[in-house]
C-alpha cells in the first residue's frame, strides 16, 4: 500500500483527498493580528481567503513544517503504508527541504520525496498521475522515478490582479514589476526555473567578477564567490525580503543560515536554489570553515550541479557527487 503526502498548495478538495489517498501537510500564513492560520482542503479556506484579500499588505507565508512531515510520515509508516511525498517546487518554498529532512530522520526506508518543480494545478496533476500509476501496480521507486521525468513536461501559466505581493516575496524582480506598473498591464507569468538559478545561469562566462564585487562596494578585486551569490540574490529581491543574506565572507553566510535553523549538512541531497558551501581540502587541510560558496542548479543521477562565482576567476557550472567530502553544507532559503 502506498499513501501520498503533499502540501496544501495542491488545492485538493476533501473529497479528492479521500479518493486519491492523500494526506495534506498544511502550509501556514500569518496576518498582523493572527499568529498562524493553516491552509487545508479548499472547502475550508473561504473565510481565510477573505481575510487574506482584506489584509494582503500584511500577509506572511510559511512553508509546511518539518514537524508536520515527521508526524504524517510516522503515522503512515506505523499503519503499514509506504509513502510517496510530492511537494510544491523547491524553487518556490522550503517545503521540499523539510520533507527530505523528515524522510532522512526516519531512515528514508519506504519513503520517496519528489520535488514537483511546480505548484497548484501542476502539483494536482502530478498527484493524480501518481495515484493512477500506483493503481496500475507500479512500485514506489518506479512511480517516484517516473514523476521525476513527467514533471519536466508540466508548464503552468497564470496572471494576478496585484503584482506587489510577488515583488515583496522576492519572486518578481524590480524590472518586471516596474514594466507592469508603468504600462498598466497584467502580464502572463510562467512558472519555470527558480529565479536565483535563472539569474546565476545568465552570468556564466563572466571573468573577473567586477560587476559583483563592485556592486558589493569593494573598490578593487576581492575573492568574490560570496559577492556573486549576494548579487544574484539581490537581483531577485531576496536580500530585501530576508530570504538570503548579503555576505562577502563564506563563514558569515554559513552562520546566517545556521542561526535561522535553515542549514543542511553536506551529506544531504539539496534542492535547486539552495546555497552550497565548501570546505576545500587544500594544502592546509580542512578546518570545518567554509572557503567557497555557490548556488545549486539541480540534482540529477546522484550529482549536484552548481553555478559558482570565482571558480577559476570566472562564473562556471560545476558538479560534485551528492555527499562529496568537500561540501560543508547547504543554506536552505525560505522562499
């Protein structure tokens, strides 16, 4: 028996959740006078939606929690179920990272976690397809692998009445926001790459790093890997919204994520958009402190693909085995 776990961005009705055998780990949001409001099935959200609409300028969202996934996984495993967890895109939320950590804490056996790379209707379609394949007799590892391929074919386009919340969350850059405001238009948006991954990829091939270290405020060249990550984060609005820190020293970046409980050690499998930190095994040996940093582009076939500034004094794409001994760990932004 295989149970499916997802988060509330799939927008399932209670009837659909029962039909598909889905357990929902809720996302939450807070308003100025409400500490925490959990989303559930969509029938239960009409009052909450009115509250959000009325207080849109003061809404803060939060990812589905590690504790929520641990509770769901433990209950299902005790009941004899294998678990297929399909989450909102890791490029939009830290929910996927929490699900991965929960599965790892429980030993990982009979639990598969899939990053949908989408949300809402795209996530809903993947859940329905997963249940269809399970009913046809597919085993858990097979379904997870097939979803990993199927998700590449999912595209979602949408429009919104108010672009401001997207800008405040860091998911929409200043330039795009300005264009839509000046022209008084509602652009059609497409959910594709994570913003920071796309920005970093656009810089591959730069030599010397001058745009990044000069933006940071340095008058001459410095070791600029952290400046590059900070520059990319700033382009996405993530520094203003407190999603990723502005840091020029790798040690400071590590501490920022650790202080907020947003840190995974180097043995874990990261998600796209996470910040990778290295402790090089150079002539001085490893000292447990970070020497270099970059951005996770993707994880495929047991390898972590990265975009790094100051890699041979240029912006380069590199790759390492998952769990590589020189990877100190990962900062997990709460997108």
